[in-house]
C-alpha cells in the first residue's frame, strides 16, 4: 500500500544495493535502466518511518561517487597515447550520468532533504550538503581532475598549436574540454579552472605565436601583404575563439590580437598612409583603415595625414586655374567640385564612409574653398558659386538635361556648405534670381524651387525667406493680371491694342537698382498705366506703386523696312523708337524732350540702337536734298493695324538752325535673317561698377546685422567689456559671414553715437546698455 | 477571415445538431462528441482515450506488494515489420507475462487486487508533472517503453490522472491524504496545495483528525498548512490534546512548539496528561513494530527518556501544591529537581531557573480566590456580571450557566446559582441532586465552594442537609468525587451559609451536589440555594476581548461560515459536472441553456 502515512518496513541495505547497481549502469552509459523504480526506491527511503533514511542515503551516494571517480582516474592513467580523448569520453559519461541522477532518480532527495539542509545552514557558513549533480562535479574535480590537470592541459595546448600551424586536429576535443572546465567551475564561485588554468595559458600562447609571426612576416613580405595577412589571422582567431573560448573571453582575445598584430606596428602602418594616397591605392588604404580602426586612437594620425593631403591637392588644383583676378565661374566651381567628389569617393570606398573621415573632408574642403589663392582676402568663392548657379539656371543653357541639372545643383549645395561668407552668396544669388524672374529667363520653376529647397536645408528658413517671397510675388502678379483683364472686360474699358502685363514686386524683397532718371512714358503706354493704377488703388488702398521702367521690356512690330520685324527692346529703347511714328528724323534735343532721359542713359540707349543698325546717325548739310526719298518712305511705326502714311513732301522745310546738330533716322535698308530680333541691352551686362555696388550693399547689410547683434547682446547682458562683446558678436555672425574686427569697432562707435550704448565711467573698455 | 467565419458557422451548426441529439437521446457516443471536445481548452477529451495514446500505465486495485516490484519491469516491445502494435496486442502480451509470473511466484490474482490499465499521452504527462517529464524524456527505459507501472492504488491514481488531464479533482475526507501523497510523489505543487487546504477544511468540518494533517503537511513540505494546523490545535486544544486518536503522530519538535504556546487553552494538569499519553502511545507503537523490544526496553525508562525534553515546556510552578504532590509526583516521570523548584515557588515564590515561564499562567486562565462566604469573588457572580462588566443578574437568566436537578417539590432549580435566598427543595427522594453546567467554553478546577440552606427559619427548620458530595465531570457521564460531606452540620439556621475548600486535580465542565443520606430532619429532600464556586477557570476559546453575550453572537457567525463552506463545496461539484460540456466561448449561451436543461432534468 503506497501510503505516506502508513508504516513502511524498509531494509536500507537491500534497497541501497539495488540503487547502487542501477546508478553504476547509468554512469557507465547503459540505456537499460528503469527510472521509475529507482525513483520509487529513493522515495521509499526518504519517507520511511519512524526515521527517514535521507542522510544515510546521501552519505552512501557520496561514497559511491568517490569510488567511481577513483576508478575512472585509473582508467585514464592507463591510457598512454590519447589522454585527452579518453578523458573527454569518461567526462561525458560521468556528466550525463550525474545529470540523470540529479534530475530523475534522486530528484525527491534533492527537493525534500538536501534543499532543506542547505536552507537550514546559517548564512555565511560553507555548506556541507550539496545537490547530487554538484556533489558529483565536486568529487570529479577534487579526486580526478586536479590529479591529472597538468597532463591534460598540456595535451590541449599541443592541439591548439597544431591548429594554428594549419594541421588537421580534432576541434571538438578542445571545445569539449573547455566546456567541461566551465561546468566544473559552476560548483565553485571562483571559476579558477577556466580563467587561470585554461584562458590565461591560451592567451599567453596566442601572444607568443603572433608576436613571432608578425615580425617575421613584415620582414619578409612587406607592409602591404602584412595588412592582408593580419586581417586573415584576426578572422581565423575570431572563429577559433568561438570554438575554444567561452563567450566571456572573446573580448580579451580580441584585445590581445589587436595589441600584437596592430598596436605594435601602428607607426609603420600609419606612415604608409601618405604613399597610398598619392598612388591612389584604394585597396591598400581600405586594408590599412580596417586594421587601424580596430584599436583605440589608431586612426588619429591617418586623419591628420588625409586632411593635409586633401588641402594640398585642392590648393594646387586651384592654382592652375587661369586668370586669377577674374576667373571663369564654371572652371572655378567645377574644379572645387572635382576635388570634393574625388576625395568623397576615396572616403566611401577606402575608409568605409567613416564619420571621422567625412569630418576631415569637410574641414579640408572648408579650408580650400575659403583660403585659396583666388579668394585671398576676398569673398570670391561665394560670388563665383552664385554666378555659376546663374549659368545653370538660365534659359538657353541646353548643355544639361533636367535630371542632370538637379544633380549638379545638389553638388553645388554641398559645396555651398563649405563657404564662409554665405551672405555674399545670398546677395549675388538674390540679384541674379531677380533678373531671371523679371526677365523670365529661368530654365524651369521646378529647378529654381529645387535649388531654394536645398539652400533652405543647408541654412534654414530665414536664409531663403526672401527667395520664397520673390516667387510668391511672381505668382500673385499672374493672378493680378488675370483679374485686371477681367476688370477691363467687365467695365468695357479699353487700353488700345496693346497686350499689357504687370509684375507687382514687394519692396525690400528684391535686389533692384532704383531708377536713375525720370522717364516720360510714351503716350501709347500712358493709358495702360493709368488704367492699372486706378484699378490697383481700388483693390488695395494705401499701397503705393513705383514704376521701374528701366527694368521693363517690350516687343514692337515694325513696318519701315522691306518686311516687318519684331523687335524685343527695353522701355527706353521703345520710347525712342516710337518718336519716329510721327517724325522722320529727330535730333538729340528732341529725344531728350520726349523721353526726359539723362544724358548718360540716353547716350547708351541710342548707342545700342545704332549698333543694332535700326537707326542711322548723320550730320545735316545745308545743301542736302531729300525730297524725293521722303516721298517713298513708309514710316508706319505704330502697333498692329495702324498705317498712318505721312506725306513728307508737304512737310519738308529747310532748316536754318545750327549746322553741327546730330540727326537720327530709321534705317530703311535694315535687313535681318530672323523675323524676331532681340536688341541687346547694356543693362543686361554686369558692369564692374554694379559689382562694386553689390559689395557695398553687402557691407551695409553686414553693418546693420552687426549693430542688431550688438544691441541684442547688450540688451541681454546690460554691461559687457570690449573683448567679450567682440567675441560674442563674432560668435553670433559666424553662420552668415566672418566679420572683421575693425567693422565691429565701427559699429560700436555708431551705436554709441546713437545712444544705444554708452561707455562706463572710468572704464574705457566697458560698455553699458543705455536704451 | 472568410475561412475563419466559415469554420465558425460550421462549428455552430454542428453544435446545434449535436445538442438536439443530446436532448432527444440524452446519450451520445464518444465519436459524435469529438467535434465538441476538440474545441475544449483542456485535455479532458483524451482522458483514458486510445486516440493519440502513446503509453499505458498499469495499476492494481491496492497497489503492488513489495515482492512484486522486482519482477514488474517496464516492457520495451520490439516493433516488427515497422508496424506499431495495437493496444489489444500489448495488453494480451502483458496478461501473458503476468500469468507466467503469477504461476511462478504463486501469487493469487484476486479480484481485490485486479489489474487495470489507463491509456495516457506522454505530452500531457510531461507537461503536467516534472517527474513524468524527466522519466519519459531521459535516456532511461521508460522513454522507449509503451507501458509503465505505478504502485499507487487504482482509485488514487485515477484521481491523479483526472487532475493531469482536466485540472479537476474529486476528493473526500478518506482519500485526501493519499492524494496528497501521490501529488508529492509526482511533484504536482498545485495539487499538493489544494490537498493541504482541503484537508484543513475537512478538519474544521470534523471529518478528519488535525494531527494526521499536521503530520502529512510536515512530511510533504506544506509549510503554510503546517502553521495553520498548529494554530488550529492551539485554538481547539482541549479536545485534541485529550482525545485525538492520532495525537502520537506529532513529532517531538511539533509537540514542543504546541506546548510552548502561551494561548494554549488547556489546564496545565491536562497538558501534562496529554504529554504522558503521547509518550505512552509511542511506546505501544514500538511494541507493535517489534514485540521482543518489550523485554529489553523498560517502559518507565522509555517514557522518562521520551519526555525529558518536552517536560521542560510544562509550567509546573503554576500548579497547586496538592496537584504536584498527589498527581504529578505519583507518575514518577518528572525530575525531582523540577518538582522541588515548583514546590519552592508555591511556598515562597522563589523564581525557577529551568523554565522561566513555569510560574506564569497561560492566556485564558482566570483565578477566583475565596475571601468570605457570600462575597463577589466567585465564578458564578463573575458570569452573572458578564465578566465584571455589567450589574449582576442570574447567570441562568443570562444563559451562560444551566442548572438541572432531580424532581423539585417547591420552586424551580434556577435559584440554586442565584444570590437571593430562596425557599426551595427537591422531592423526598434518595440521591436528590443539583447539577451546574458551565457550558462548552469553560472548564473549572475548583478550589472552594459555598452553599446556603434553602429553608427559612419558620417553615423548613431542621431540613438542612448533612450528608452530600461535590462531584465533577467533563462529559456529564463520568463523575469524579471532589469533596465528601458526612454528618456535616455546617448548614443549620434559616438560609444559613457555609463554605468548604476543594483539592481538585483536574478541571471540569459539570459540578453536582449529590445527596448521599438523610438530611438533618431525617428526610430525603435536598434544600439548598445560592451555590457559589471558586478556582481556576479556563476559557477554551479566545474571547478575551469579547463579553459572554458577544461570544454567543460569534457562535452564530461560525454557523453561517459553515453554511457558506458547504455552499462552496456544492459549487465545486457543479464545476465537476461541467467538465464534459466545456466548449468554446462562442457557445457560452447555448452551454448555459444546456446546463439549465440539465438542471431541469435533475
């Protein structure tokens, strides 16, 4: 009757003999053992009454293990040729047998007696009772392993040496031995077997082997081959560690290899860097990078070398650009771009796109772009970059497809990040963008927006806000024109047969030169301008319109030659040409009276028309007779549909005024292959004077910016000394431009005059916020 | 989603069809239930089912005898022609082997030890029991075997297997400890905990002895249950210490732990008696194991050795000197040094060194000391004032004490415990008596009692008793003589009062005044009133913070708790009935309807 509360007649010795026989079979690898009956026997001993036999059972198990392990020791010692193989075989049998005993047969003893004994022990006292598996491992360690430790470790050492020499060895022997040490260590908190007996020896052998090998290899094969060899060896040892070392030792092994194979030779590796760069040996650079990146601080000298090399190459390339004082923007920018792409490619391929090397490239390019011999003490780089952008973005530049354009503009934005004086770029770009938008010469609105988006990402929204507003004005102007036409139709107003279009531009957003003279609008346009002005004032009260006639252009159809031509001219040119609708020839004084242009502007305009051969200039003689020719002249200069024929014979009157006056007349013999003729305008050419004006504008903007910064800083600090103030102003404006100290001092003086700040009494170098 | 919906529809359709059949036939075959059972969340469907079964467990009705164990080995059956044998073939082979063994060993295959087989599944056994998992998955014989043997009785193993497959368990007071044993064997912690709680509840219901549960909880490592048992014994210690048939199962450590309890509500002499009973029981068991030991082991020596340690927990110095001299010393089991210390303390209050708490009274013990006849220091006055908290009222009126008597001639017996002189007497019968019942919650070791003559000076003169006895009893059946009065003329005048000391060894619930001869007028009527008693009163229940009236209320609450417990047990039965009807949650409504129908049918 299996009843725990009943009386059990137990013969301990008989049951123990049965248990011992079965456990011996388990420890020797037999499969023909019944677990249930053994478990039941142990159970009966543990619950026997009146006194359980737990303690005698435990003592007997202990003695049994000791005897069994002693027998195994004798077997191993008798094996003379293959100690490690026999040791591992016996270890495997013993360990799996212990595991079965622990988990199955003596499970009840573990749970109900041994655990209680362990818990009953006072804290801090070493226990004298262990779980069955731990007991078995302890006995194995103390009575077997410690006695043959040196012999077994020596065998394992020899196996590892053979493996490194490329011989065929039994890998599992080494890994199984390592695992057995870890299992034996699990019964002891010190873990001395693995760490001291195995790991330390393994690492020391590794150190000796590779120290010897690396020195010999460099001497015989050179540094380039050594780099490949070292990489191969590191990979090999990584795999070997996975097999032969516990995961807790992998980092130690890795550090050891890096120390021997890389650290000791790093000066030699680093000194080869410059040679590889010059010869563009990308593979060698990559190998060197891989090795040196494994150790701490290994790449620092390489970074320095690469930076110096890039700067050297870049500055040399720019020196070869012709015409230092006025270089071609395309050549200049593409040279910079070529340098950037070249080294960007090297860093990507050979330095694995390492962030440190990307930083080095940034620093070097920054230096090249801002301190080369072309930009010496000037801000030429941003100016040339802006001009190159204008070349790409202008219509008529058919060298590139749209996708290609986007790629090039993207590259320009990369270069843009390296520019110091970004405000100079902004100024020039804004001016050229104004011209493109007003004249409608952009390649594409999408491309323009693409460029502005790139600049925004580089410098932030505030930097491109003006550009955005310029585009906004163009869009709104289109809507305004549409509404104006509807207004004319609705109110049955007429502005003649002229197709009239207006651009309304916000003041302050556009880099435009103001009109230098008061231009009298031709009579044909007055009606249009009045109508729009009246319409616009009803739509937006309080707004004031300023007309920029020097930026206007017109298209006029002419009928004075053998065939009609369409002339594209500026407003000034149009004003002059319209005079000839009513007069055959005009003098300079008459043109001045009609257009009110100043002498300089008038001279330039007339010159462009004469150069285009539309007008002819001649001196009038007293004896010249042109009566017959005038009769044949068809002088219709009006718009479409108007044919006002003038019979000049009736108006002919001999002039008795001064004989030296210049007279201008249309060229009736004018001929051109094309029916559409674009009359070039000197306004479309950049003049050195205007360039200087742009730079003056930049300086003015910088002063305003600096003054605003100073006021902002002083308002926050209330009081500050001279040096700190200059330092902080430089810090504030660094992102836009590099200010020079005289300019800052001048701004400070101006603010003192305006009484925004004052000098502290008695301290000449301290300022106080006054406003 | 479409497939899932379709499956659900099929499921519902099939369930409806099957339920209709169930309602019509009230019985369905196992195969037709297959679709329902497959959706169950437990493995009840596979309980003792050959489908997917991969191992057979062999059991017998009473468990094998030890002699059979060596010959009953698991059989690894050789597979021929790569064909797995059917279960019928396996069972036939086993029967053949058993017949051979029976013949060779001359073992009768009685009907009372019938062999039975359970079809089981390794994955269920391994998932539920760590012992099965290790046995069936290690490199031992069982992992390659198709049949294994268990040596627990069939009925117990059935309960275990039901638990493994369904999580439900069916137990009663007679088999709970056996189920606990098998749960401990197969290391099913949940089942062990449940058995422990169930057995404790069974003790409270009075169906199981607390000492057996304490013994089992210690053996199987149920620490919480063990502590609860010890607490229960401390709270209900009078009955357990004096009458538990398994009192001997306590280990010495547990016994000492109980005796050390300050709130052990048992008179000290009775504690000593129970300790002696414990040791004597151990001796008798030893003789049962080996009768020849009686020649080599002397009983007194055995008892002395057995009791040497626990006796240190007895508070001898708190006993009366006459208890020590006439009862304790007579057993000759206590060291004289301990006794001399106790005597010295009783005489001169010299502190004891062997047991520092020896002179202290335990909780629940209240001493009443006589001052003069008619004082307010008596036990009955104490009851009448609700333990000194209210104005006096007759304890009979307060329903704390009950008074019975032989036939009364004049009046009722209640004034016997009153404080007002009352003219009352029994009929003229021999052995007339008055009996006082102190109730189930109190026992008293009397040291003094007083009586008043029940006749006034004019009507009943000379009828005072002169021959009577004071008797004590625990159960109202067996009486112990406490004091014998022969020709005692202390009561003489009308309503005269007198008192006498009592040297009682034990404590009693019942006290009786029994007339043993004619009164002073040679009549047989017993004319007494105003009985009062002094001594040590022990409260058998923990009511220190409650009045006697509150105690009554607590009793009622206990009854309610018992009812709730019974209701809970019924719920468990309902859960067991639902095992075969478990379905997916989607069918909960239909399941409930089905249950309602079943209830209606019942």
